[in-house]
C-alpha cells in the first residue's frame, strides 16, 4: 500500500493541530521513538507528535487521514512484538504527555486515566486509597496504560485477577476518521450490542487511538505469602502447576523459571543472592494473597503438600517484605538479564496449564533438533511460557533464514496442544507471519473486514497483526 509523504505541508498542518503538545523531527528523536524492546529492531517515524488532549489527537488523525499518512500510536516502548514500531514511517503518535489520572472514584471502585499514565504510577495512586489495580506486567515501572490496553497485557497476577481486558469498563477512542466514540458504559454489566470495548483492547492501535480509559478497581489485599520452590526437573515443576489448582487453590501468582533464567539474572542484577544447588533445574515462585492470615497459612500448607508430592526440594519462604521484594526482583529481571547477555527472540506461547509439561518438553526437543538454546520462564499458572531463543552460537544466516522454520514448529506445537501464539505480548510486527497457524482463512478474513470497517484507508498502525490477504 502506498502512503503519502510527510512533507512541509503536512508538518505545518500537524503543528497547527497542536495547542500545547510537541512536534519533534530531529534525527535523534526519531531514533529514540523508533525502537521498543523487540530484539534489535529500529523503525523510526518521519515525525513525532506528542499531544496532551483528545482534541489534539483528533486534529492530528484528521491531518493524517487527509494526506493518507500512516499513524502509529507509541506508548512506553516496552513492547516485545514490535507493535509500536513505525514500519511505514509516517507519524509517530507519542502519547506520553497524556499522563493524567483524571478521577479515582472510591465509591464505585473505578478510575479514569489517560493512556500515557505509567502503570506503576496508577497502581501507587489507587493503593494510597486502599484500592488495587491488579494487572502488573514486568515492565510496570515504565510501560503505560495505553500500551497495556493495546496489547491486552497480563503479568504475574493475571492468574487470579485477570488480564488488562478484565479491568476495562469503557474507552474513549479516536477513530481513523477523527470521530470520537466511547465503546461501552461505566458499569460492571453490559449486554447492550456488540462489545466494542473488548474489541479495541488488544487491537494494537490498528483500529483507533485510545485517549481515555475507565478501569475497574478492587479492594487492596491485606496480606500475602510467597514461596520459592526448587525442582530437579523442569518438566516436573510444570506438572506441579495444574495440581495446585486441582487442589482447590488459586494463587495470586504462580511463576516458572528455568535454571538458566535464574543464573543469568543473579549474574546481571545486584543484590540478589539465592543458593541454588547444582541439581536444581527449575523453580516455581508461588504467591497467595487475601484478607486473612489464617486462610493464607492453610493455603500455603496445601500448596506445600502438592509440591512435596511432586518431589520438590527445600522450599524457601519469604518471611519479610525485603525477602519478598528480592524474589520478585529476581523474577521481574529475568527478561532484562537475558537481553543483556545476548541477542534473543522471545516467543510468548500459551497453552492450557495441564499441557505445560508437554510444551516445555517439545520446546527443548525442537531446540535440540535445530541446534539452538532456549531459556524458558513465564506465568505458569496461566500456561503462559516465554521462550527466549538466544543467538549465542548461531550463525547469522540461520538466525535470519532457518530460525523462522523452527519458530513455526514451536507455534504449531503450541496450537496442537490447545494453545495459541501470544498470551500477552501481542502480534505486532514479528508474530504477524505466523497468524495462519492460529487462524484459518475465514477467521483472518473476518478480522480483515473489521480492520477495513474501522480504518478504510489502512493508516492506523499499518503492517501489524494481520498478514497480507
């Protein structure tokens, strides 16, 4: 598809569209906004606009529509699928200046926010009022609510509380025409027409620009218990996961880390020192939370019994807040540590949790057959396994031409186990070629029809999610 050029006329029109926002065009700014955390990819926009209001976004989108210019929403640039990369140049719509928490409704347990609010900032603001916003991606200190909405982000506590979509009541969206809509209602139940809210969440900026969100809150849990459980077999650790739920316990987090993941992280991150015996191959990090200590203690006893039945090693219980923080620091820094060590590709597979052992065993078998090493970790309670394929020892030619064949095998295995090819990172640019594994032509054509209806010119984040028809 041919797009218009961001020329002097377009830049002048974009400047006129901004009352208080910024327009950036320096090369260093384009490079800054031209990458996220996806491998080493860089796709700079031709110009970056940083609006502060919905009205400015409307005028920017209308300029792009009038000149057939691609427009890519950009959040905290922490994504892992290339969803915010400007692969066709055009306008980078940086929403970092739309960062206001507009209203915390303590009576109805709701909060209204702009898309540029940092997730941790929102969590802290509502926590100060005794409330809890549960979706907490590993990058919560730098990712934004808009990016979380675009990718339907999850995080460790999704296993109990749900992903971003489960906390969204209503969205203000600027469509490709410049029209503004609200997608739903600020109510807990809504059976009125098609669910546009759930359609927009996870659409990665391909259907419109989210400029405001009304999010659901819950009361803050009063207490938590955290344990680190070692296993001599990574597959056996995965087998223990579904047994926890069958025992009647729903943890607030249940995370899996391979031995290599922990070793990488302890070498990379200061202040983490956990003794790991040589025969330990994996750990589960398990948290329970709630309102009553006695209930949590009984749940921990049940979980411990399940772990022992699966031949775990000596369990480490975090007794203090500092010990809990250290264990969570370990888990949240795994992807940072792996990336610091080597170039890698991260695949975000998810299967029904009972199939997790089969997925892990299959990943290792495919790696052995194709000659690559993988480091696996993830949200085991959801069946969500992050597979980091590291470039160390792999030729450039194989990395470019051979590895996609192996990745197709990984995704085919995942789908055959009842899973799908992305649990929380989205499709974006890098998973787009594999969408045919998860969906047949009829399903993809329905999605293309939705895209065409929302964005007939194809200017909203082009080159993402849907493969060429």
